[in-house]
């Protein structure tokens, strides 16, 4: 019996790590929310509950050196497993996603589009009664989602106060289903700075440290990026505490209205992961492309088009959408176990 329970515990722990990997991968793609993975994966409420416990009581437990009580109070085992998956994702699946998005962008986006369609269905069936209040919250969520989807990106900004603010905003995708933290960073102009360049620098530094090479710490550019990572992390932690406390109260007081709002919000932002689109860029008066500080063309918005049924690519994208739907339904199935 003990052997069976131990195997079951290892299996459940492994599933939590896999869910963390899926959550980390979802947070990487602009327009996709890691919160959706948490919701349909069956660990959204424990996640919010755990974040909400990062409060004054937790600080007192730490100051009094009651580390075991602190660990249990914040649900440390659960968080450790989930964020182990997220970290693994950032240095493995996320790097693979970068490659796939570069070479097979439309198929990857199609897969995530399918996942979001499936999540809409799974959240919709949770709302068993549709009253006037649910419909109002649905429409409010739809309006807010469309407003964010149609917003134009602003200039890149590496000021530390703004980086801290970006940290607060970016973590919303982990706590609020349907709200893509990575897309908000794109709108705020700092997606490449924080989720591409900073992550690559951190990976480079850590890989050198493993071989006892500390020379990179003397590089002023590396120092600047590491400072940006620290400030961004502090902002993210602050955002987690802020949003988790707010959501805990909202979910407890207005459960069905909150779900209706999430459905509306996801419906409003799903256009961000519509696979049949092209990127448009900003041009100077002389017709040349505006280049950002990273040396890349400055993104303006998306141009959407209807797929052509005569193209073979259309059917491969449809298959990727079906794969995305199936993947999320499987995740939901195992999330209930």
C-alpha cells in the first residue's frame, strides 16, 4: 500500500511539473495566457491560493525562522513543482518555441489557437446559469479584450521604474486567464528586451558560471541586463501578490460572473492568435522601415486574411488547430485526476 501511494505521489508530482512546463510555454507566446493552462489543468485555484499567502504572516514566519511552517503556509511543495516546470520550460521548451515560431510560425500559432478554442468550451460549461449579471460581465470582458487586442505598441523603455511596472503587468497572464502577459509586454514595447534578450543573457551567464567562468559579471552590458532581470522579477513578485489577493476575493464573491468575464475576455483577445495573419511595420516618411533599438523593424499591428482552401498549408494549419484542441482536452482530463 505504501509503495502504491509513493508511486501515486511521484506521478502527481510529475504531472505538476508537466503542467508548469505547459504554463511556461504558454506565457512565452504573445496572445496566449498561462492562466488558461492553470484553469483547464485544474490547478488555478491552488495557484491563486498559494500566491495569496505571500503576505505579512508569511514574512513573520520567515523572520521567526519558522521555515517549515512557512513552507506549508505558502503551499511550497506545490509551488516548487509548478515553477520547476516553468523554469525548465524557459530554458528548453521556450527555446524550442523560438525556433518553431521562426520556421513554422503559422502552425505553432494554429496550435495555440486550437488550445484557446478548447479552453473557451471548458470554461463555458463551468457557468451553469446565465443571468443578466453574467451577460454584462461577459460583454465587459469582451470589450476589454478587444481594446487590448487592437492597441498599438509603444516605444521600448529600459528605465528601471518602467521595468518594474512591466513585471507587475507581465505576471497577469499567469494569474488572469485570457490575459497574455507576453502580449502586454509587446504592447508596452519591452517584449524583446525582457523575454528574449534578458533571458538569453541570463542563460549565457548561468552556462558560464557552471564552468566557473565569472568574467561576464564585469561586462557593463551584462550587469545592466542582470539588474533589469532583478527589477523585473521584483515587479513580477509584487504583481503575483497583488493579483492573487484581488482574484481570491473576486472568485469567492462573484464566481460565475468572473468566469463569464474571463470567457468574454478570451473571446476578445483570441484574434491575437488567429493564425492567418501577416505583420505590418512602421515606416518613415521616406518609405524606409523604422528600426528599434535592437536593430529589428518596429512592429505596428497585424493584418488578418481569410484562408484559401486551395492551398495545402490551410489544411496543415487546420490539423495544428485540431492538435491544439486535443492537447488541451487531454490536459483537462488529467487535470481532474
